[in-house]
C-alpha cells in the first residue's frame, strides 16, 4: 500500500524515556526501508536507527530516509564506498551467514550424491544428468528449479509462502547431500546472454564476482562445495580453510569424472564435510554477524545473544578435536 499510495498505516510506538531506544530494520530490498514512515516522528523517537540490506547492489532503491540513519550494514564490500558517498552515512560490511548452530551439520547416510539449485551451467547439468542419473548408475543427482510463476510471492509473509517452504526444504536437502554445486555467476550465464542477465545480478553493478548465500548455506550443512569459486577477497577471508571449495574444470566431462572420484573417496568427503561445518560455526554463523553489528553500534549484547554465543563456542570446542587438519 505504501509503494502504491505513497503513505503508510501508522504504527504506534512510544519509546521509553528511561532507556536507549533502538530501531533495527532488516530486509532483502532497500525499498522496504520506506516503511519507517509508518512511525510518526521516527527519527526523534529513536536514539539509534540502523538497517541491514541484502540486495544492496540496487543502488537506486535506497529511499531518502536512509540518509537519516546512523549506520547501514550490507553484505558486499564492493558497494561500500558507493553507498557511503550516496547516503553520506557510515556503511559497514557484514557478509551473509547461516544459522549454523540450529541448522548446520547433516545426517548420515547422506542420500543425495550431488545437489544443485539456483544457477547451474547448462552443460554441467546435462552432463551430470546423463551420467549420474543413468539407469545403471548407483548415484543420484538432484537439480532443483523454480517454477516461473513463483519468482514473486503473492502472499504477505506467512508459513504458506512458497519461498518460506522452499527454505525449509532447502535446508533438508543440503543436510542430505554429499556434494553441492556452487558456481560463480560469470560461469553460469552463456556469453550471448551475459549482458542482459547481469542487469539483474550484483556482479553487473560492480564488474566483478560477489560472495552470495549459497556458499554459506552449503558449507554450514557440511556438504562438499564443488564448482567455480568467486574471485573476491571476501571469499578468501571467510572461506580460507582447506577444501572450502573444490574447483571443477571447464569441461563438464572432466568435471563429472572428478565428481565421481570424489564420491568414491569416503574418507576425504567425511573430512571436508566436518571441516566445513566446524569452520562455518567459527566464522559464518549469524550470531557472530549480529554480535559485530551491535558492537559497531556500541549497543550492549543482549543476555540471550550472549548465551547463544556461549553455546556456539562450546559446540566448536567439542568438535575441534575430531577435525581433520
């Protein structure tokens, strides 16, 4: 309604005069931050106002109100300086993460040999489909695709929305998969369609690779990530351990052979799986990002977050003795 009519239903909030009043907004789209207008005199009511926006690469979607925020958090360092100049407020980089403590690790045995979702090179898809899913093969390759009509949800946020249901299923599939395909965007789009496709991807805006969700999701679930690693410093910073990703060759036939070799090497698969999970706990859990966010805003950590951070550290400590080096 706000996007159509330019106004919002009022949200009645009366901050406490004794406490520090904080407004944290998190959304996929920067355009959604317009909702702050539903709070009358919002800037006067809050001592600290900040936001985390995942699709920060849509630079033109930031509403004017964000210029009154105290800080903006984004997942991609490639857009930090542009947004600081555009908004004239501090912009901090907090990369994507995963709820590793709750949804990480996996189950045994893992019944899906190779799992792919989102953008997958067509030549790799066809090669793996023909080899791994052949009648005589003992392997199982599962490729998940979206129905075109499901690109944009029709419902407001609720448990019946397809994207919410998709996330639940995705977590289950990752925890049951031995290998997960993950390719840098520039490798998944045919050259003939590259210019048009890149209009809808952050790589187009900054002219280089960016680190997206799939690497955090796959590693946290303890799958072995195979594909083409993004060529960005953030990848080196947050996935800096042995076999965090395993590079596949350009030729799908050679890649399929490498994948089959990996599937037969159970000892290596188990070592990589455990290492990915433990390192994800230590580096890429959302609790760590929220902790860093609050510290940068000079906000004391809530007791509930401190307790969960302690659980996180205990979990890491209990698993590290068994971690292959």
